[in-house]
């Protein structure tokens, strides 16, 4: 299966999941907010006739300390054929027993009088109300609760009870969406590790892994359930994964849109996220505000790129704005109902961008292969010209007769140049020290031929810098062609400067201008066409080539990105 076909398949999976999540109708439930509670433990409190008028309302807050308490609710029932209404959904941090008019309906865990005697119950439970109990008239729901394993942060806040079947649990679509995220994460991780080590692929893979993990943490409760004493750990894991997603999303845009100021953006974002994690009062507020901060930073990054008309920035801008609107207007249900479907749509838009980009890269790669072959032939043709070979052979014949030792040295220098040319002609990038070796071999040959000394001096050179082959060699060869040097020693100078602002490197080659020669101010010859073609092949449009006179020197400046791709050099 081709890469584009695989990505289209994953897109289809995510779209189906989003369609299900957006069209899923919420179940109708009767919220129960009139529960009364009282601390202590008395078997009479389950009785219908017990007077609970002095009990506190549940919305005033549950007990802050651990112990045993009761909750009661008076219900008016109008009997109907709706079987869904004959169930009670409860989510309570504790072990508990549920009574209907004094009759025990169900128990969840074992209610105890200490942490050692209590057995924690499940975080969620659905209790069926038998039809013979679901009759017209007034009824009392009584719940006996112990909460010795509940965490301090949640003890006084967490109590949910409503008539209805509770949250709809459907494992197919969350698991399908999880599979889509994992497939994408593994695909882009493999793409980064084996084929194209671009950091944007690694960040995108980590983002998909984080989303898959967050999806598991969010849906674990409804899919598999757990004892209530694990609820706090799940909330912590959701918060940590939300922090990771909130960090990776802006970082992805920084790499995707080639933003150079990554530290400038990420440092304040991480400070804000840490502040929210520490200061926000509840886990839900922490998660919502961390996502909101991440969306705002991402929108700022994408908007700045959209102003520069960078590819893919406008559609990403719309996706982030839609998520911000959903979070602001639907905060209570955002994480449960809208976050993952909307993020899946965002992933879909990014996949469309990647598919288009990969097609463009494949097309450019095919063109580059043809150009590379032509450039290799051009390099060899340029340096093995008939008149150069004939003149060289004539010089060798003369030296063999007059100075055999000089002839041997000349032949060695000529062999060195051809050896280096043979090694680098098929490569896209070479090390700078190889280029310098080639230039010095050529200058040594010309020193013998013209009976004067040519030298190349270097300043602040990184020998491991990557550059296209023979571009400096071509400049030096042009200078020897367009100038007639008469000094005993002619010095060429190569300098390297590093631009910290955009992490680029500038190479400056200074060659003397003789009074009997000239240097073309507008380079349009074969040699300069070769240089520009090689720069475009290696760095696309991320290079600059400038020439200008500086006193008695002709200075050529070549600016290229500092390559970190060691795989380019084989």
C-alpha cells in the first residue's frame, strides 16, 4: 500500500469516528440535585417515614472528612412504560448501598467503618429499579456511603446520581479512533527514523501518541470502569497527558511552519501551563485552561504564518478557531464530547497537507534525480576539458625533458584533483574540508603550469560543514580564467560566518583582481549556472549568492542553511 493510500485510509477512519461522535444523541436523564445528606450511620435512615427535614442539601457540599454518611431523595413517580427511567445511575467516591423505600436494591463495594473494613466500590454503577417498586406516588431513595479511600481534593465535591441508564458506553468508536491515532503515530515515527528525519514528523508522531493515550485515559472509565480509589490517579494521568498535548500542539506548528523563534514561543507557554496546573482549583478547570492557552498560542503562531502566506497556515487557523469557540461556549462537555472529534478533524486537515506535501516532494525528488545526473556529467565535463588535458600533457612532456622531478610532482597534483573529483561528483553534499582539498589541488596544478604560487587561506572554517561539490572550485577556476596574475604569490581567502538569527552560514571567498584582467559583475556563464543549480538542488530556495568588488578583491558571498542531515553524505 502506498503512503498516500495509507493516509487516506486513516483519514476515513477518523471521519467516521467524528461523524458518530457528532451525531450521537445524549441520553435523557433526570438530574437529581435535591439529595439531602447527614453524617453518621443509622439503619432507621432508610425508612420512608423517617423525618429528614433537618438534613443538609447535597449542593451545600459533602463532608470534608472521611467517614460514613447517608443521602436521601424524595421522588414523585408517574408510572409509564419507559423502562429506561426505571434505573438509577450513581457515581460516588465511596462504597455504598442503595435502598428504595427501605428495600435494598444494590450494593457497590462493602460499606465499612474504617479504611480496613471498607471495600471500595466501582466509580460508576447502574442500579435497576424493579417494575413492582416503580409505582405511582412518593418514594424515597436512600444511599448509605463510606468514603475512607477518597482523596482530600475530591471528597467534598464528587456526588452524581440521576435517574436513567447513565453514560452510553460504546467501545467500538473510541477504540477505532485510538487505532487511527496509533497508526498515524507509528507511521510518522517510522517516517522520521528511516526515511526523512524532519523534526516535524517526530513532533507530529508524539502528538498522535499523546492523543491516543489521552483518549484511553478519558474513556477508560466508561469502557472498563475501576474502583473509586483509582479515580484520583486517572484524573492526574488525564491532567499530565493534557499538559503534554497542550505543549506539543504549538511546538508542532513551530516546526511545520518553519518558525525560527521556538524558544521565544515555548518558554512563556510552558510557564503558563505550569502556573495553571498549580493554581487552578479543579482538574477540569486545569485541563480546560491548559488547552485554551495552547489553542491561543497555536492560533498566534499560525496567524503570523498566515500573514506570510505560508502553505497550510490558513486551514490550520480555521481549525484552531473552531476549537476555541467550542471550548468557550461548551466548556462543561468539551473534553467528553467535542475535544477528540474536533482534534480528529484537525488531524485530518494536517494529513491532507502532508499528502499534498509528500506528492510535491516525490515530484521534486524525481526532477532532482534527473538534475543530479546532469550536474554530475556537467562537473566532470567542466573539469576534464580537451584543451585543459592537451595543455597539461604538453606541460608534462616539457617537464619530463627539463625537470623529471617537477613532472612527477605535477602528475601527483593532477592525480589528487581527479581523485577528489571522482569521489565527490556523484554526491549531493560534501564536507567543506573535501572542497578545500579540491581547491588546493587545483591551485597547485595551476602553480606548476603558470610558474607562480597560488595559495588558499582559510579563516574560522568548520571542516564538517555540508556544501554542494565543486562550487568554490568553480569560483577559483573562474578567477584564474578571467585574471592574469603576475605576483610571485597570489592568495585566495575563504572565511566562514555564522548568522545566529536564522541559523545560516555565510561563506566569503575573496580573490584578487589583477590589473590585466577582470571579474564579471553579473555572473551568467556556465560555471555560475552550475553553482546556482547545485545550490537549488541541495537547499531549494534557502540560499543566497552575491558578488561584489571590495577594493582590489572580488568577494563572493554564499549563504546556506546549516545542514544537520548527515544522511546526505554517503
